C-alpha cells in the first residue's frame, strides 16, 4: 500500500514519513 493512500484512507500519520528519516532516527537511537 502506498503511503499517500494509507494516510488518506486510514487517517494514519507516519512518525517518519520517509525511509531516510526512519533510518536516521533508528541509527541515532542506537548511538551509531
């Protein structure tokens, strides 16, 4: 399911809208 469709149909807001943002946050949490 595409992000735009998921957000529109389910009313979901992603904490990290992009792969890069999510990966960066994950690495920061692990102290990398």
